[in-house]
C-alpha cells in the first residue's frame, strides 16, 4: 500500500500579486461636465472642425456672417420700423433693434447647432469614446465665434451713433453674454440628447427658434407688453423672467440706453433685479436638468444612431 503522498504531484503555493488599478480609467466611464476640463485638446479639435466646415466650398466664406444679420436687420427695420411705424415710438430705433437682435441670433444659431451636434457627429460617437458633452459645447462655441462679427458690427454702429464705452455698459454686455450662453448650454444638452432618440425634437427646436425672435422685446418694447398685460401681471412677470429677454434688456441698456435722452429711455422694467435672479435660477436648473437627461440618454447613443 502506497504511503500517503506517493505518486501525487507536490503542491506549490503561488503568491498572487495584487495590482493597483486605481490609476487606470474604465473605458467609457464619464464624469459629465467635469470631463470637459480634461479633454480641452479634443474640444479645440471639434471647434476647429465645426468652424472650418461651416463655409467650406463657399465663395463668400466668412462674409456670410455679416450678410445674413445685415439682411435680417434691414427687413425688420423696413417692415416693423418704417411700415408699422415703431421708429416713431422708439428713439434711435435702428440701434435698439440691432442691439437686441444679435442676442436672439446667437440663441437661435447656437441652440440649433447644439441640438444637431450628436447626430451630426454620429461617426465619432459610434467608433470611439470621448465625453459626449463636448459635442454640444463645441457647437455652441463655434456658433459664438461666428457671432463675434455681428458683435463687432454692433460696436462699430454704436460708435457711429456716439456711444462711449463704460464699465457699466461693458459689464452689462458681459453679463448678458454669460447668461445666454449658459442657458443655451443647458437646453442644448437636453435637446441634443433627446434628438438622438426622438428626431421630432429637431422640429420642436425649429418652432422655438421661430418664436424666439418675437418672444423678447426686440421689434417692440417691454412697455408695450406691460400695457397689454396690465390686467394679467403674472403674464408680464413670466415674460420678463425669460433668460433671453433679460439678456436682450441688458444689451439694450448697454448700447441703446446710453445713447438716448432720459426722457426717451423707457429704462429698466420694474422689479428687474428679481427678473435677473429668476433668470439665473432658471439657467442653473436648466444646466442641472440638461446634464441629468443627457447622462441618462447617452447610454444608448451608439444604438440609437
């Protein structure tokens, strides 16, 4: 009888080395908006791609950034200002109109581009991983770059009217820009994610862009809205709490308000400070909700595309 252990291989203890994996990233793990700071190089590439492709094979190229807003301004000025006679009720109406319309142009352009951003880059979304929030952000920044020529024209026109820059006007200009860009980013995150799964969102966005021009005091004044809603003040409060409306009024007072006499300047709407506060709260809520919805929908981006 064989003794115990005879004929059986000897067992050897093998030590298992524990590898620290804390320095490695799990592929596809996203930290949401925090990743935007880590992928700045990719963001620059996406911005360069959007700006270079915008007017590719175009004869006029960047000149279209001046032509479109100029034609739009002339049409509104002739129809609303001259035919409907608004220029008789608003002193320096061309400057009033242009200083407001550039804000809505920025909103319409950036909002539409952000909504289409994921679908337009579906080849990248399917093949490689990168924070998907980069796409709407790059689209908004690209739209802002093409908005700069309009802003330059506005400044030049204001200087011709005798506008003298001041700290207050520059502060209002910067505050209006920050407010409208953050608001666009929030709703852009939301709509770009929903647009991947439900392409009807694109049509809904087009309706919003159509209404946006008339939903802020650009072709009229806030005083006219206050008179019409005198018996329903809550409608006026709701109207003035729109972040785009607040940004438009900031631009008006930054450029037009410094040019007209106090008697012709209708000034700030009553309780405007509260409207600014509500607009900022709405913007922050939009950013949070937009990010949450985006994170929820991005799990199926590759399949939906």
